[in-house]
């Protein structure tokens, strides 16, 4: 069974101090494991990668000379099995500059995964063209997607006894949570997972995170995307295969309604999300209802004003619901969880 996945990225594999290393789900290999890293790089193709850097001409550059009339594609090496320090490793090289590796149980045969490994790499990088592998958010999303798909393949097609672990099981639900910054998204995830809230616990999220929440027979994987403007173009990397979408905005900050509305419709109009159930959360309701005396009519009027401004009534082709929430006071959080479980049965 696949246990870990890693990516080495750097301009020069000889200079390990400049190598960027990414892992999922655990930081299994770090820059401190220099001996292991060197053996993996050398073992992939008997140091041919290092020779390419010494001569100043990579396989990618040589290949481009005969492919200059074709649309550029990622060049993906045939995977190579390695046993290093008692680790069962299967590596491929992407564009001569990135080594991606799978770490299996000792008794696994890496060749059982050759076809799916090559196919998934080609589909993700050359067919879907979803990733450029240029920043941390994109790379982590790429590794997580690849890990889940290969792990699923192993569970379904490789003759192993069934194993239920945190990272994959039949009842998994992927939730894509988005909205501009300071809406309370990460606080919502923490509230759902732990039942706790702390005003001072979370700074604005600056990288996407995935939190797993086990409820009843469903494992909910919440992909929490950072809301700052600089990160929003990377939201696309987290959308694929979502079972439910959650859009959250701050109902008490009217100055940012227009910004929230623009980002909401950018995402909702994506064809990849057609038909995916949607949960809209107007958060920080406690700031609107400070005295706790807003009556039913006033609440309905506020909801109608929000619907008119955000044009929620134009949503079609999917199940959706709007809820006022206060993560801080726990208002409607139970209903959020109930709706997520209900959407699981729909999707």
C-alpha cells in the first residue's frame, strides 16, 4: 500500500542545500536526510540527471530540439524501482528537473503501479494541464491528488486485505471551502473538527490546508483555501473532484460585499463544478445581532437584501442552501454539518 509521496524540486540536483522537498501525508524526507536524498537521485538513473547538469544540457532541452513544432508537454520518465535504507521507493523524473517518488510497504511490488503512475502523471500534467508546479500551494495540491488516486487504485485493484485509514476510505467526501480573507473559514474548520473556537488561535491562512473530519460513516476532507487576493488564482487547483462547495463571507463587512460577490461567481461559473451541491454561509451573524433581539421579520429582510445583492436566486442546476452562521458563538454550526452529510447522499 502507498504510504507516502514526495517531490524533489531544484535547479541543480548537485546542490542539495537549494533543493525544495515536498511530502504527503507526512514530512517523511527532509533536507536533513542528505544521504537518502543523494541515493534516491543517483539511483533514479545512475546519476544521469547530475551529468546533465554538469554538461549544461538536460534531456528536456535535447528533446525540444526535435519537438519545436509541437505544443510543449511535460516529459515524464519511466518509473524506476529502488530499495534504499530498507525503503521501497518508486521514482519518476518530470522535465529533468523534478523527481517524484512513491514509498510503498516493503512487500508491495512497485511494477503493479507502473501503469497507473504513468497514466495519472500524464493526465494531470499533459491532458488536464492543471499544474505548473511553480509554487507551494500548487505542488501540495498536486501531491495530494496523486496520492489519493494511487491509494484508491491500490485499494480497488491490488489484491490486499481491506485497510481503513485516515487518508482514504469508501465514504470520503471532498469539501471545497472558499471565500475572501477574514471570513472565518479556518475557524469554521476548527469548530467542526474540535468543537472549539479561539479568537487568538488563527492568523489569516496563507496556504491551503486539508482537515479530515470523521462524522458518522463519512470522512469529510475539507480543503480550506487562503482568501487573500494573491492566492485566489490557485483556488482552481483545489476544485477537482469536489463533492460539495462551501462559500463563506462576512455578513458584517458590507465594504467587501462586492469583492466577495465577484469571487463567488468566478468559482460558481466553472464548468468543473456544474451540479455540485453548494452551501452558502453568511458568517459573523453575531456582529449583526449583537443584542440578540433581531426578530424573524428583520432577519428575513436581511436575508432578502443579501440575496438581491449577491444574486443568489440566479443559482441553478444544483442543490444549494443559505445559512446565517456565527462560528464564534456556534450558531447554526450543527446545521452546517447536517447539510454536509445530506449533500454527501446527493453527490
